[in-house]
């Protein structure tokens, strides 16, 4: 899966969770830049990402993510075959 495919899927996930079709994610998007991204939304994002990509993220991996770029790299690593 390419980086652009991951971003496209994440955009869909975020738009659904935040009910905002104008969201366009970038590598530096984070809870500080996405309105409504709180701890509850974060859990919903993790669950949706795991489901969409068929992966499992460890707590340590989740805790070290600072932005969407980190999430993309994690998905790339976990989906590489």
C-alpha cells in the first residue's frame, strides 16, 4: 500500500469520525490542529485504523505517535509484506 493510499484511507476515517468532509490530513496534522481530536476521538481513530488496515497497534506505538505522519509510517510498517 502506498503512502498516498494510506492518506486517502485516513482522510476517509477522519472525515467519518469528525463528521467533517473538509478535513485534509498532512504529515503534521495532530490533535492540536484537528478540531475535536480529543482522547475519545483518538481511541475511535485507532480502532478504525486497525479495522481498515487489518493491523493491531501496541500501546507503546500509540503513545509515541505525535502526528498523522507517525501514524502513516506505522501503518506502512505494519502492512508491508
